[in-house]
């Protein structure tokens, strides 16, 4: 039975060498300042869609900070 891949090992680009592709993926993320301990955790992407075009977006920065704080408090790496 095939191993179910999770986290950084999911959906790797196919160059014929999964170890090399995983190395590339980790090196790009490490360049952002994340270490091995952070890369062993699940990764959650947090996107800020705030703009000055719509006053409804006025509290988005606060919501994003709260979401990031919650993700970090749960022990997950927020990117």
C-alpha cells in the first residue's frame, strides 16, 4: 500500500527525485527564516486581502493578526 504523504512531502513537483524536490521546497522556506523545527509542523498560509478601496476591509489587519496568533498558539507554522 502506498504511503500517505503529509505536510511538506505532499504534492511535490515531479523531477524524478522526490528527495531533491523536498530539499528545494525546504530551502525556499528556510530562506524566509523558518528552521527545521517549524518545517516539521503543519503549515498554514495566512493571506491579508485588505485594501483601501472598500471600507469593509478596515478590520482585516486585526483579523489576520488574530488568526496568526491562534495558529502559532496551536503550534502550527503560520506563513
